[in-house]
C-alpha cells in the first residue's frame, strides 16, 4: 500500500523513543496532548532534535481552545517558530482561523515566512472550516507541505468521503494526512478508500509512576486526573499500524 509517512504525535521524550521503536517515520512534537496538543517547550524541542533519527515537527499552538488568535498570541507563535528553528527541528505545525472559520491568510503567511527553510503542516483547524476546498486553496498558496485532517468529522474513518475528495482535489500539490482515531484496525481501509499517503496517530497508553511513595491527598490540578499515571506512546500500537499497512500492500 502506497504510504509515505506514519506520523506519531507525542508530548514527552520517553514517547519519542517508543514511537521510533514502533516504526514512526515522522514526529509531531507537542505538549499537552490531552488538550489536542500545545507548543512544546524549548528544552523538549532541543532534546528531541538530539535524539530523533526521523524528522520532528513542532506544534505551534500557544494555548488550548479555538484557533482565533490575538496579536499577542501571534507574537508568541512567531517566537516559538524561531525556537523550533533554533533547536534544529525539521518543521512546524500550525493552524489559524478567522472569526468565520476561514483561514487567517495573513497570519499563516507570516508563520510560513518565519519558518522559511522548514516544512509546514497545517493541522486539524481545517476541520472547523465551513468551506474546506477554499481553505485548501489558501493553504497551498502559502506553501504548506500537507494538511492534517479527519475529513471534517470526529475521526478519520467517518471522514473518508471528504478525505478522498481532498486527495482528488489537491493531487500532488498538497499532501492530505489522515488523523484522529487511526488504528491498526482501520488504517488500511482509510488509506485504500481515500488515497492518502500519510497517516497520523498517537498510539496512546499509560504507565504507572515508578515512585514507591506518594500522597493521594494533593493534586497538581483536577482531582479527575491521576498525577501518577504517565501518558506515553505504545510502540506496539505503532508497530501494529505499520504491519497493517504492510500486509495490505
């Protein structure tokens, strides 16, 4: 099956090693995957650049919530693009919208200019666009390499019809990368029915803390979140996706 990249999103250095062991061909580097992925700190960018044997793209998203950014948000994003470049990463991942959910072409242009010499992925902010084909035209005009999308649905399997439409429309001008809910059970179907050549997943799992003594009476944040369950990428889940694709080829 013609697949060029299996991208794995991670938010800690431990997961970088697991993703590579599983067969990832590119990393989306984030913080706070539980919030959809925010900008990783400079230290994580630098360490990922040191230990990665595959390309690493840094998420540029300064806060949780929507993709409508203030002028000060924009300053932060431009500074973070610079930090990713200084760290030696291969690319950045961005997504910026106007109040009507169209692409913020001015900010996208500025971010792409700041990332000159790096690759640029436009992320799932496109799944909020009311007119996705018009959005693709703007993204292509600004020189992005690819779009990460679930086909405007909750997950990529549900979005197969729109994913195929996007692939047919963009052709070789822009890569459409299917993401959200991609697993070993559905990846072959998604790829074969859409023609995408890149897929994106987290392969998420948890491991218990290695601490032998700790208190359950205090919390770093919400009591609903277990501070002693560490979210990590499961290399076996990534490897299973690789096998599913190889078996179908």
